[in-house]
């Protein structure tokens, strides 16, 4: 059995939204390594039960200039 790790950054989050891929697929790994604060915030919101659309709106509002 292998160990599945995933590096998550602002770009991978954006690509998931653009490709209509669920964040649950992105965060499905044995280890998730956050490359920036945006990815960390997205995961925290995901863990709190927010939907993908709610997370996208929240991130757009907070990080629109980054």
C-alpha cells in the first residue's frame, strides 16, 4: 500500500473550481500539504462543512487582490 500525499495551493484550488471538480476529491489524501494560506483556509472551511460554492465565494471575497 502506498502513501498518498497532495500539495494544495491557490492554483490547485482555482483549477478544481474551474474544472468543476469537488474539493472533496482534492482533499482526499493521506496527507494534505498546504502551500499557502488560501489553501489552508479552504481546507478549514471544507472541514467546517461549507459547500464548494460557499468556499469559493468566501475565498473570492477575502483574497480577491492576491
